[in-house]
C-alpha cells in the first residue's frame, strides 16, 4: 500500500513537471517579472513591452495580437497605463484577463503636488494621457504586495491545480517586498528631509515620493510622451539652482537630452540612470533588483 502511494505521488509530480506551462501575456516587463516570481515553472511569460522599452510610447502590432489570442491569461496594469488599442485587443480576444492594480487606491494625476508639469488630459482616450489616475503603482513596494496578490489570484483562477504552489510563492514574494520596503525606508531616512529632492525625466515616481517623503521634479508629466514647455523647463532650472538639488537622473526608457540640457544649464552632474517604467539589464532585470538599484542611486545622490 505504501509503495502504491509513493508511486502515485511520483506519477503526480511527473505529470506536474511535464504539463505544459500556462501561457501568460503581460502588458509590460515589470508586471511580467511579478507574474514570473509567483508563477515559477508553471507559467510561460511573454510581455508586450519589453525591458528598456517605454510603455507610454508603445504601439500594438499584429504579432502582439497573436500573442494575446494564444494566451490562457492576460495581465494588465490598469489605471490607464495600457493604450486604448491594447485594452481593445485584450477584450476582443475573449481571453481571461485581470488588472494588477485592482482594489489599490491610486494617486490622482492632478494631486501630485510639488511637480512642475501640466497634464494634458484628452478625454477622447488618446493613449498618451493617462487621465485621472497615476498608473505607476509599482514605485511603492507596500502597494506591490496587493498587486502581487491580484496576480496570484488571476493565476489560480486560470490554473486551479497550481493553487498551493502559487500561494506559497506569493507568500515568499510578499516577504521579499516587505524587506524591500524596510530597506528603502532605512536608506531614505538616512537622508536629511531638506535634501530629499530628485529630478527625473518624467513623473513616474509619485508613489515612491508619497511613501518615503521625497520630492520628485520632472519636466514631463505622468506620460513620458507629454512635451514640457520652455516655461516649465526654465522653472525647473531655477528651482535646482535655488535649492541646490544634486540628484539629477536620466531614465532607462527615455531620451536623455532634456535631463542632460537641464544638468548642463544648472552646472549639476547627472547622477546616473533610474529604472522607471521598465526592467533593464542585471541587476535591474527583476522588479526587486530594479528597485534596489533606484534606492541606492537616489539615496547616495541626495546626500551629496
């Protein structure tokens, strides 16, 4: 009897190992990594917008529509991050989909005080404007715990047999996120409050700013496609000179010319590169690796 039980367990394990992984499509690389951390070997992830690519500037291709149609689950960020054509393709595909930001209280795009930019809200649904809410939830690791929970629930719904596996991996991942938050808190608390000011290319870091009491200044709005006016850029240059801001960063997804110009006109050196809306190369090839890079880069630059 014992031998039979062991044989059955071995057979079940073999079946689990040989079963084809669940094909999942995610809208962008950060969400793709979260799905991979929770899905492990039971999933096969493809992201529409890859590492070092700008989700705001992305345009749907026929190949992407095929990817979506051949998936068993599509994961999107929500809060207007995805272009209207992506949302449409997902809904028309009839494939199950879920929003990772479901139930998370978002920041309103208009209420991100202390930023020098205007939002050009286009209520016709133009995909470069996010509308009412700021979609960059991933820049707060505390909120990412709920984000990961939503991903796990979607995977369990699509693959109920993997429930225990997904729940276990979710628990491990949430512990890593908790550690990430406490490390970020310690790093930023070591910077005097008056020095917690950072210039970035576009306004992607409001959630981080709110969580860790950092003021982010950006020439461009919540979408990296929004063009700043000469007046806005001049105001930023004056503020950097007046307040002695030293933490000036380019982004991995953006043309660096605007930030380079501001740095040159203020006589401040560019401190380095931040990962805003996409993963990059190692160590920024995972969400946690990317966030740790940003914490270290910002906290060191702000102390100068």
